[in-house]
C-alpha cells in the first residue's frame, strides 16, 4: 500500500480493502481456502512480500502452516508452541511482534533471551527474510493460530496502520475459525416429527439440504426419482434442476458422515509418493483418493468414507501413514481432482491404446496414403494427445520421437529435469502415421519428408491443456523422420527474489538493471532459462510509469503492463523489423528475445545509447565470451563499451530431492573444495598476493552465510526415493555468472582484450563464475558437486 497519497486517503483505502477481505472470510466456512485465494490481495494490502497462516494442531502443542505463499513446497511447516521461534513465541505469549530485521540477534534478544530466527527455510530456498509482522489469532482467550507477514516491500518495518490492520484481520479469522469448529446447534425437535417420505430411505445422505432449507422433502424425493429414470447421479440432478452448489452438497455429506468436506482446489499438486503407486482405474473402482500426507496425518478424499474405512484398504497401501483423515466429497469434485492429479482420461494406458489402434498397413507403395489415412484414425489421435498430456504432467520440457528404419520400433523419450527418460516404444507400422498426425496439428507439409520443417502446435485446439509446442521435424537415416517437440507452458513471471540468485549476485544485479539506459544480456544454451530470467527482471522493473515493449518467439510468459509482440518469420516479422518499430513507439524498456544477427545487435546498441534500457539473450557459453562474440559480429568496440551494463550467464543443474542426506566435509575435503573454487581467482591481485589469507577470508564468509548455528559447513548427497523415482534429484536450480561492466571492463572492451583478460578483470571486481556459483549452492544444500561439474566447463 506504499503511496504518495494523503495519509487520511491512504488509511481510508486501506480500511476499505481490509473490510472486503474480512467480508469474504465471514461469508464462508472454507476459511483456509479463502485465505489462500486472497493471499495475493492480503500481501498487497499490507505491502508484504509473503505471508504464512498457522493453525493450532489438534494436540495443542504446536502450530502448523495452512497457507503459505512464496514457498515452492507442499510440505507443511510445524513449529512447537514455545519461546524459541518467532511464530512459536507469538503463539505462546499471545503477543504481537513487529520486527525490523529477524537476522538482527540484538533485536531478538531484546524481546526474549531464548528467541531466535529459524533460517533453515531461507538457506534452503535462497530467500532472505527481514521484516516480520506476527500476530496471534485468538478469540475469547483461546488460540486458533498465528498470522505471519514477511518482508515489507519498502524495506522498512511495518507501520502502525499495518499492525492495527493485522490485528483486526486476525480477530475476523478467529471468529470464523471458531464458528467452523463449533457449528450452530441444530434446531430443537418438534413434538410430532413429520412422516418420513421415501427420500429419507433412498437418499438420507442429502437430508442436510432439507434441514438447511435449500429444498423440500418432496423435491429431494423427486430428484432421486429423476436421477433413476434418466440414469444420472442424484448430485447432478440437484445441481442442474435445483441450483444446489457443490459446497452445499458437500456440507450435507459432511453432516451425514461426520467428517470434513474436501472441496476441489485448483492449486492442488500431484505428490508422486502418494499418487504414483495408484492407477487411475483403481481409484475409480475404490472411490477414494489420497490428497496429502502432513503432520495431521494422511488426508483421503472419499465418496463414501464409511465404506472406505471399513474396507481397510488405505492402511494396507500406506502402512506408514499413521493417522488417516477420511474426508467426503461430491461426485463432480472427486472427478475434477482425479483429472487434476492424473490428467484427463485419454482412453486408458499407452499399452491399451496401442493394442486398440488399427494396423497402419505401411508398405513400400502406399506409405504416404496409408499414413494420411491412419493419422485421421480416432485411436491414433487419442494416442498422440496422451503422449503430450503425459509429458506435460510429468514435467517434461521436450518430447523426442525417434524412429528407426526397417521393422525396428520407434522410441519416444521425455526430457525431464534435463535428462532424457524413456517413455514408450511404438511398432514400426505406426511411425509414419504418427509423424503425419503431428504435421497436421502444426500445419506443416505432410508430403515433404526430405527437408527439415518447423512449426507450432496450439494444443488447446486438440486436447485438454492450454499449452503450445514448438515442433521440429528432421529427416534421418533410413528414410524416416525424427520429431522433437518443446513444451512451452504459459505462466506468470517468477519474482526476482525467487529466481535462485545468491545474495552476492542479487545485490550486484539489482543496481545494474535499475540503470536508466544501457544494454544487458542474458546468455546460455537453449533451455537454460534465459527468457524466464528476463521476465523476472522485467517484473522487477514493471511499474505504471514505465512503457515496456518485448519481441519474443514465442510469447511464453505474460504479465500485465507489458506490450508483447509475437515474431512471425513466415509473415516477414523478424526481430530486426520489430526492433525498428519499437524505436518509434516511445519505449522506456525494450526486451528482444534473441540477438542473433548484426542488425538486431546494432539496433540494440543504438537504442541503449539514445536513452533506452535494452535487454536481450545470446547463445554463448560465458559472460566474458559474450563480449568477444559480439565484437566478432562487427560491433564498434567504443559504442558497445559505452552501452554495456552487464551480462548474466546461466545454466540449470539438477536440484537435490528432499530425500538428500547431509554430511560434514573433513579438512582434506574442504581444502580440495576451496582450491577448486578458487582456481580462476588465483590470477586476481587478492589471491596472487596472499592466497592463504584469501582462503581464510573465504571460509569465514562461507561459515557466516551457509554454516549452521555452530558455524560448521555441510554438504549433501543424493539418496533416492519414490518422489524422485530413485534418482535423488527433483527439479532444477539455476547457476549464474554476472559480469558487471565497470570502468576496467569497458576499457578492455574498447581494447578488444582477450577472454582471459576480461575474466581476470571481472573476477577482481566481484564476479563469480558459473562453477563458483554452483559450488556455493552446494553449500546451500541445493545441489551437489557432481551436478555442478556436469554443466560447467571449469
């Protein structure tokens, strides 16, 4: 809510928005879902970066996170109610805390001698918590939870208005949580109960709808009769004919079975450890679905909790689950959740679909005709769609279709977290039809099989996902065609602080990109996340006062406030053409998706020298090499040096799964680690003059930043579990190399210096190479040295 408006106007606006959030909470019995839906609005209201909502555990001994923004994890945070942690202190003493810097030990000691900030989450994610406003959620002397607002976006302590507003919000939350836990008493029974109608015997589980006054007994009986006559579900008839909502049906079921209602949640994520062992067909047959395994036990969504509990199937499949929390849901919400976690039903498994497909009848003479005919076959269409859906659901970035000549099978592989993983094999008679179907989907020439072709598939036209695929076909040996498809899933930009930059790089990057004009590049190979990084930078710079134009191929990430142009080479719209148009469109900031030719780079330099801030990408290996590459393209070294702000090189390494194990390196291992880290630094003045002292300073910095409470450095190694399919790695982490163009670097650019000289000057001014940055992330517990070495040359 930072603003230059008068104080009274700002307070009135703040109170109006606070009242809107409070009304949403008062008008629902799904408090946690409303808090999750409104979390962005709440953070904006209090000018906070993140929030966490804790609820008291059933045993009353701890608080457990129920809503948390900004953390890329489904794991709940559980804190004991005591004075050691900040949220635990607030829960213990029912006292509001407004802390200017949670990392300031003296400030915490002034509150309580035993109070400390648990920085493990920050170390694991690379995020830095600073300001915190923490308020207890209590009502009539009873504690219900804690609300924690993290990091004021103005980098100052939260003000009196925010403190008072947070208190009011927590009062609203406390009342809503108490009402949800203690529902109103049922009305007193009448002296002469009504004669039960057949509805009571046919559908007693929906009697709660009658008690709530949503429909009469006769209407319920009629709905049951209609459902039987038309072969529909009772719930479907109630929704279509009587306007009863899923939440109202869920409340009636919850009242009947005596268990909570589990609604459909759009942000629910698939958990491999829970969902991988269960097949879709088994879940449909058994009518139950695990949701999450948290501190409160294993949550299971059921259509009939009593039948599921009595069958005792859940504890047999999940013997280590401990407590099992059965929850009831509606038919529609059950199917929605099933499709969300397992993908829409595309007609069965891959093996079943292959068995159902008709032979393509591939022969020497009529291969093209048979392929076109088979490509239109309904079974093949569903088969191709399922490949794409499964790839997206498994988090693949690319799909590789690799046919072999003769009668050999066609292999299909997915690239997941940077590694190619086999998916299935297709008999030879289907290969031509499958390639033809993909060509039809992206409007390519199906008769051309001797030349490479490029195209795009907008999958929303063919399947259940709103994604785009970039398709490349390549003729390979034996008269067959390979197909490689890159999945371009649209999304929102990642905030800069969640990009995975170390604090050292983030502190150097922000002042560089906030310059009023100049040229900044992000470089790296295809698929290294360059566009994602640029959009994070643009999100940081995107304000109502700034005009930002982007030229991209394709437009993957969208954000409000940007004017984005899609490059279309077939229509003659290339980067250089769009760049010329931008200069006539009054921009403040320009982002060009790729600088691949002399004209585009020259126009970027010209724009930066005429008062514009220009961002672009390059396909180069390192930041210093990018300078030499651009000079070799014919750039004037003096203009280029004047325009250059910096270059960020980037790679993606595999991230360690949560099953990782920690170990403390011994002195010899630590010494070898330091020597490998400082290999390039040996040429800088600091290390050349006194390497032993420089090593000690480096170790001291590491212990202060990455050491535990005891100051000891720790590393982790991969183990393997069900969630990561035994690999020990899940997801990827960015490695960064930031060259800031200071006076020394600019002088070397003007002199057309060698890469080695540029590297030495950049290291002396504070640059960390890709490998150095990766090794620091080893100390942060994000990856291991094996993965860093696999993506870094040195």
